[in-house]
């Protein structure tokens, strides 16, 4: 179990792995995630189940190497085993009845938005997709997204592919063109989700985002992933991670993500090429 | 003649221990244990036994210590309690066995807990483990590897059932592993005691969340003929006051899990970080609060407050923990209720606004109700806050098992004696049924459920 069967480098710090995890693959639904631990002394950290194959018993994870834990995972090769892997966690995303949904993925957020788009497509919903990246080298899953979308728009910050600008610019174009949109699903960096939410609030479009809060257990046991939605406090790991966007306190979420900024740097410089766990 | 007082427990000196995570209480040596054992007058009708939720034959195991026959002593203990090194350390003895000891009427009671710890520790050093046994009976699933689940699994394995424990975390032990700190219950001891229990022939599957990875119904479909749920009370409560989501505010669960299970006190060598302020307020006064406060001190906090809305008398923590906390310089702010957590522009905690309380008439719990004193608000300057005001049962299992009846607080409803729930073949016990209680009560519930499961499976044929 937990053996890495395939590995692909999508961009220099963006990797995709296919992992043997039959129990998780059997149950996984769009919106759910896993928690991993790669090293005896490692952190527990969450990644979205980007895709799954129930027959083969595999799940696909796509991740950006941003710090020690994701780098340690990125160091693993085909044949290596992930020390601990638990899931599927969180609730499956509840899609509203809709004829047309715009799916937006920003940066690595394309990975978690893909299973949403795919599920909607399989249920006969018309999917319009927007994917955004800093530049064309960081784009991935373009073909996969195309397959499940009626239309696909690409934006890059520097204009090296698609439209120059942000995903919100492309979304605004669609809205202004008079397209009827029943729902928007936006997943990506917190500031992007906030911007999308502000825009759709203005036009009264129902919007879902998926929060990437800091997590420890992922089972509702620590409260570290708490998020204020309207007057209520929810735990992203068991009540989400997907929530209706318009009453989320995004500023609080962004602030909470910065909680360990200094501490994270200390680990980064120490871990290097740490030992791997090989199946025996 | 018996001495009037218990033989004192040797401890690490305060100045040293607040700088490390090693165990505070060091344990009796053989001589002291024998001398303490001799304080027991070997009652014909021992009252102490009634105070022990698992009914250990206390005079017998103590007698064997007095005789220097530690091997027989541990056998007597283990016939009733499969985790004696743990219970000897963390049982609230003053409310249980020792409370009823006759010696305690005029003098200090016999130090039953310390003696239990002594023989259990002696065994771990002197007796070789028997090695893994194999069982081949009917399949039973146990959810959760805290004291309730472990005990239930061990008892069933002894009866010959093929037991599998499913645990959500990557390590077994429940609160013993993630909650109670190293300096009070060394994790090596927990691991050893769990291993000797698993050696009875219990299979352990970590990283499986029942309700998410597999549901209770699916366990039956996979051939398990009965299920015991011992999933504990892990859902942290908050105060619901303004500022609770500021950076630097933790639930005690998160704070302790980061430190104990994830070893954040060894950061950055271990990768999980923790933020401890220079001045930390811990809200609450149970064992959890004492553990959080003493942990914060060891992580370098200069001033640590316990903020509690009632008085010392009502504090639910074990006596020994309060005593150790005071020795270590924890500052008790009693009859004090937090009303707001204050923060700066970047969203970090800067203070805790409190109001003074006074005690009024007794409330439904029989304790005098604390009432705010008007105009007595004041501010504690702190840069860390830890909320330790209790935990409820985790909702994942009830949510995914509609036919399982729960109370309005989300506890699984189960028969007190047998653990039987509203669902055929499903039993439950420990904190998930009673709400946060004690290790030994959870073990008692696990044991009773094992007996009931055995009967159920025999009747079923
Ligand atoms: C439900 C959920 C699903 C997720 N799915 C994916 C996914 O599919 N692919 C993926 O690449 N990442 C995903 N993330 C984010 C991922 O968990 C973090 O990037 C990872 O934990 C960072 O760990 P690290 O030790 O490598 O970096 P750290 O050293 O911990 O952090 C490095 C930098 O990343 C920032 N950071 C830390 N944690 C997060 C976080 N949770 N979200 C955003 N930024 C963070 C820090 O502020 C810091 O600037 C998900 C998060 C959640 C909660
Ligand atoms: C900090 C702290 C200090 C304490 N100090 C003392 C003390 O000094 N003395 C004392 O007697 N008591 C003390 N207690 C209370 C005592 O620890 C508990 O009453 C006892 O551990 C309850 O045992 P349990 O088996 O019911 O649950 P737990 O110990 O909570 O174990 C439950 C286990 O189930 C797992 N689980 C939960 N949900 C699932 C799921 N869906 N699928 C799979 N696994 C799951 C959890 O991960 C956990 O491992 C303390 C508690 C805490 C938190
Ligand atoms: S298990 Fe606890 S209550 Fe029972 S004898 Fe031991 S210390 Fe006392
Ligand atoms: S009540 Fe006290 S003196 Fe009597 S048997 Fe029990 S421990 Fe010994
Ligand atoms: S991650 Fe611990 S409660 Fe959500």
C-alpha cells in the first residue's frame, strides 16, 4: 500500500504522482483530500485527491513544492512508499442543481478543480473552465480540462499563454458577455478565491471555493483548520473543505496561513535529502 | 505500625524539570515499594476495590509486593488491568481506590497507584515479552485505539476472537499518545504497554478513519460480526468569544497534539511547528488545562496563567497535577472569566480581557454558580491563549451511520453495563459514550463490552 506507481514533473516545482491506495480510491469523491506523512519526523499535511481509478485502486496527487513537507514528497520516486496516507477526508463537494457551471483553477488549484469539473461533466452539466497561472510553463492539465469543458479559457500573469491577466478578468468577460452562469467553483490561492468571490457576489452568482487551511489531523480533532463563515465557526476538514464563498472571512484565512512562516523556514534548510521509506 | 503518610514520590527537581520533557515523578525503588506495601492492613472486605472501575484485587497485589514477589503481583494486576503502568501514573486515585482505603480515614491512604506503577515498571524491565500470539475465531472490529478500544480488543483476543483495531491516526494510543504529555506519561511506556496488548493477537490498522475510509455498515459487509466503537471525545469546544480565531490561539487538543504526537518540542528536527508566547493564558482547570499550562512552561513561556471561572475547590484536575503545576510556577487566576481575546493589526494575540466572578447558589452540577462581578473587567497581557474547556464526541461516525442513536450532544447512546447501542452487533464505550472522563473508566467500559460481545456472538451461534 501507498506505493508510488507513476511520477511526472509538470513544471519545475510542480509534481504529479499516482499512488496505490485501494481503500481511498474506492471511496474518493470530488472535493475530498488525503493527509500524508512522508518522514518519521515529518508533518501531517493535506493534498486534494486530483483523480482516482477505482478499478486499479489508485489515486492521483498533484502538488507544488513550497516547503519541507512537499519537497520531501517530491523527492520520492516510483517504487517508494509514502509512510502514512489517510483518507478520503472532508465532505464531497455538494454541487447545486445547475445547467452551466464555471470552474476556475488558479495555479496548483487546477488539480483540485479538475475532479469537480469532471464530475459535473459526467452528470451532464455544461462546464466552462478558466485556468490561470503565472506563466505558460506553470500550466498543466490543459488537455484534461479541455476534455470535460465546453469552453476553456487560459490566463497568464505575463501573457505568455492565453489572455494576459487574472482568472477574474476572464470571468468578468464571461459575465459581461451575458452568459448565464448558475454557479462558479473556484479553487486556488486564497487571494484568488477572495477576488472571485468578491466579483460573483456583485453579480449574485452562487459560488463555491475549497479552503486550504492549515491542518493537523483532518478529522475534526484539533480545530486548527477553523474558519469563520458568517457568524459561525466551522472546521474546514470535516465541514468542508468546500464552502459557499460569499460569507467566508478570507482575510482571517490568509492570516492564519501565515501562522508558522518563520518556523517553516527553519525546517526547510535542515531537511535536505532525508531518508526515504522503501517498502520491505 | 503503619506510618501516617504515604512514602513520598521522588520527583525531578522543579528548576530542572521545567526545562525538559522527561518524566516528573521518578517512581519508588524496591525498598520504598515494600515499605509502602506494608502500610496496607489487608482488609477482609477491602473497600478500595469498590473504588476501582476494573476491580483489581488490590490487597492481593499489594501483599505480593510486601513479600517481594513482584512477579506474582504483576500477574494479579494484569488479570484485571492490561495497562497498569499507565493507570498507576494517570488514574485520579484520590477519587477512586485510594478515596475508599480505610487507612485513609485517619491517615493518608495506601499509595495504591504508586505501587501499581512500581510493579508494572518492574515487569517491563524484568519480564521478557511472550511474543505475538495468533487468534482464529470470529472477526470483531474495534474503532479507535484509546484505552477503551485497546482494552476491549485485548479482552476479546484473550477469548480467542480475531480482532482488528482501526485507528485514524498514524499511531495507536488515543489520548495516551496525543493528549497526556511525555513528562507525565512517557510515550515509550505507552508504546510498550500497547505492544504487549497487541501481542495477544490483535491486528492494528492505522490511518483508517471509520466513517470516511470505511463505514460501520461496510465493516459488517467485510465479515466482521461485531463492532466496538471507542472513538473518544476528541472534538474541541471553544468559548465562542470574540478573537478566538486570532493567530496564537489554540485548542488544547491542537497544542498538545502538536507537542506530543508530532513532537513539536523537538522542532525543527521534527518538522511540526508550534507557537508559544512569552505569556500564555490557559482557559480551564481540568487535567487538560494543567497539561497545556505545564507544556507551555517547558516550551519556554515565562509566565503561564490558568484562568478559571470557579474557585480552587471546583477545579476538576487531579490533585497531583495541580500540585505539580503550582510547584512549577503556574499562576492561578481563579474566579476569572475570559470575555474577549484581543489582537493587534496583524491578527496576533495581545491580551485576554477577563471579568472577575463570585460564587452564587449551587447550579445543576451541584457546584456553586459563578456570577460576574459588575465593572470588574481587566486585561491580562498575553501573546498566547490555549482553550481547554472540554471536548465533545467526534461527529464523523454518527454522521455516516444514520441508524446509530446519539444524544443531543452527539454522544453515542449505549447501555451502561454492556455497551449495547441501537444498532445490532454494535457496541460502544469510553469517552464517546460518557463524554470526557478517565482512562480507567474507558478501560472498564471496553472490558464490559468485550464480555457482552462474547455473549452476543455465542447467542448468535
Ligand atoms: C484540503 C487541502 C487540500 C490541499 N490540496 C493541495 C493540492 O492538491 N496540491 C498542493 O500543492 N497543495 C495543496 N494544499 C496545500 C498544501 O497542504 C500545503 O502546500 C502544504 O501543507 C505545505 O507544506 P510544506 O511543508 O511543503 O510547506 P510549508 O513549509 O509548511 O509552507 C511553505 C509556504 O506555503 C504556505 N502554506 C503552508 N501551508 C499552506 C496551505 N495549507 N495552503 C497554502 N499555503 C500554505 C506557507 O505559508 C509558506 O509560505 C491543500 C491544503 C488543504 C488544506
Ligand atoms: C490532555 C488530557 C489529559 C488527561 N489526563 C487524564 C488523567 O490524568 N487521568 C485520567 O484518568 N484521564 C485523563 N484524561 C482523560 C482520558 O485520557 C480519557 O478519558 C480516555 O483517554 C478516554 O479513552 P477512549 O478510549 O474512550 O478515547 P480516546 O483516548 O480519546 O481514544 C479514541 C481513539 O479513537 C480514534 N478515533 C476517533 N475517531 C475515529 C474514527 N472515526 N475512526 C478511527 N479511529 C478513530 C482516535 O484517534 C483515538 O486514538 C485526559 C485527557 C486529556 C485530553
Ligand atoms: S486501576 Fe486506577 S483505580 Fe484501579 S487500583 Fe489502579 S490506580 Fe486504583
Ligand atoms: S482499603 Fe486500604 S488498607 Fe484496606 S486493603 Fe485496600 S489498600 Fe489495603
Ligand atoms: S485539521 Fe484538526 S480539526 Fe481540522
